[in-house]
C-alpha cells in the first residue's frame, strides 16, 4: 500500500513496487519474461498482461478465476511467457475487482535486434498512460454497486501518467509535462488504462501521425484528435515545430460517451513544452493554446476515425485475415436486470439490479479457475460448455426493447476446436439504453472486418467486409446502436476469453 495525494485527497492505494502508475516493462520481440508477483496486501490479486498473445502460456494470462485463482496475501506467483510475433505498446493491470484503478503500467516491446520500425526512426520515445482517479475507495464503490445493483460512482478526475493536471481544483502541481526540442520526431506510446471511458485526445496546434494500434503497425495517417477505447493502445509520431512560438501547448483528453448513465464529464490536461531558449516572460504569461476536441457524443467522428485505422498489410507485416469461416457466432452485448436480493433495496431499473449480459447470459464467477478445471478434468463441476452462440430469443436488437429485461445467469463457455476460423458478430442492443461497448479478447488478436449501425444483416452486410487490410487488434468498441464483425483463428489452446470492459 502507498499513500497517494491527488486533488488534495490523500488515500492509501494498492501499487506495484510503490509506484503509481506502476513500473514500465520493456522487452524485445521473442523475449521470454519471468515476472514474480508477491502479494503484500490484504486483497487477492492477479495481473493481466493486456494484449500479450500468451501462445501456449495460458496460465500466465492473469484474469482471476479464468486462467488462475487469485494470489492471496503472503503468496506469490510467477508469470512465465514469451512474446511471439509482437512488437509495440501494450500494458498490464490488475484483473480482479477494481484494483486496476491504481494497479497498472505500460509494456513496451521493441523490435528484434537489428530490425527497424516501418516508419521514420524517432528522435525520442515517450509513454502516456491515461487513467482515472477516485477520491474514494474504489473497492468499496464497486462492492456497493454490486450489492445494490446501481451504477458505480464515477471518477473524480482523469489522469496522464497518474497526474490530473491544471484544469482540476488543487491539481496545478500535479501536471504531466512533455518537454520537446524543435524540429524533431517523437514517438508517443499512448495507453488508455481508464476503467470505463473512451477518450478523445489531442495536442494544441500539432498534428499526430498514427502508426500503430494495439501493438500492430497500421497504414500511417494524420489526425489532430485520437479516439482511444479502454484497453487500447495507439502509437503516434509527433513532429515538433521547427520555429515554435513562445507559448504553452496543452495536451487534453476527455470522454466520448453514448450511454444514459452518469460519467466523469471532465478534462485532463498536460503541457507540451519546447526546450527553446528561455523566454524572459514567466510561463504563466505565455499565450496558452488548447486543442479543439470533438463533442462528448460525436459518434460521427468516432466512426470516421475507426474506419481510417487499417493494417499495414505489407509483405513484411501481412494482414492474415481468415478468408474462410468455420464457425459463425453472434453475440448481443448490453444491459439487463437481475432480481433484487430478498430484504434488499436495489437501485437498478424498477427496483432490480443492473446486469451486463452477452446473449442475455450474465457470467457467474466460479470459485475454481476455468483453465484449472479443464486441465484437471473437473470442468463439469465448474462450467458448462453450452454457451449460446446465437441469441436464444431473437428480437429487434436496436429497436423498441422488450418489456422483459431479466437475464439468465451461468458459468458457460463456447468450445472451439483447435485452429477453427471464427467470425464473431458483436451486436449492441437498446435494452436499458444503447451505448458503445468496449470488448477485449484474451489470448488473441482479431481482425475488424466490418461495422455498422442498426441490426446486423447477414444477407447484406458481409458484402461490405474488408478482407484486404482490416485493422488487427485485441480490443474494439462496439458502435452505439450498431454492430462490429471480427474474425480470428482459434490457434491458442486454453483460450479465448472475451470481456466487456
């Protein structure tokens, strides 16, 4: 535990090696990593290496009760995995309850020795990791939300590298500053480790060139604003001005939101500062430039941005999208309700509890990890292999919602034969309000071959799929009131595990 003060609030938080955010992990493609985690706090904990493929190393992935039981107080666990075929920016975070609010940090994977980037060599590299700061105890917040069935409290601030910045009260001294030299190219490795919110990001009077997403090289394109979903990473090139004015340039991030619930409607800011000859004026008197970010609900911008992100698809870095599909899967993603516990007052719709569900099934966390149950031949006692691959009761998913919003509950999985090529349609629903849903697939990258609004049409929509250079990533945002189509090859035994973030 470490005492941390932000916004004039001091609290004791769970950290790794006393650092908030946690330490940077660096490696090269092909390296084997051995990371020993010792639990010195009262909370159970696991660490997930978000985006690492974990080929044949499912025991090291980290989601609690999925690939391992949590590390208890006074115990340790060694994560042992090799980075195969990946280079770029990823991150790690706690994967139990809401401990990832403070337990997270970046992973930088450099190319193999003597291999270069497929873009200009940067003068310098910097990592920016977005997070959320809560004045209160996040474990108490999520436990209370689960008990009463309402939405959890929102954060009090967003952060860049753990710092909220000057736009919040009592926070001017806790501001991230990026010092640059004129006429140079910087590689910014950007991570969204926020719990819930997608973020717009921009730097005043500067253009960014996107070159990588989720540790996959992309066709470079320029933009003044990024959209980055929780769990996603984006690498950009920043070309600094050859003759910069005497000014302060703000870097800002704020949420993109589409749901009906409350959210943290605030803005985090950092400062881009040129290391030019010192100005005779104090920095506070210099002109202040701020970026123009999209509106909070600018879905048109989000759609245009996501469709610009495409795989490099070169000879050296091909886009090996499955062209033939062995298994078609259709998942609805959205909210529903569960009955309130007896003698309990709940704050969800009509006195019930909010419940997240896929195909109207809400996951019941087991007490034995799924991978352990499978490995020891005890799966029948822990989970059922009959998760529905299509909705049991189809309905107009984005139209008028059904009156009955109750979900079923279970510990169920979809079983896939090794090397099955899968096409998965992720469909948002209007049940209790349509919203954009981030979804992450453990142990796999997937190709985003199509997306659209309304209900997915299997007879018409596949004609528009991109099977040439679709973006390959590990986390995707399902469009509000729409759908996204992904394809992947099930070549990693013991996986996958999908989760809405």
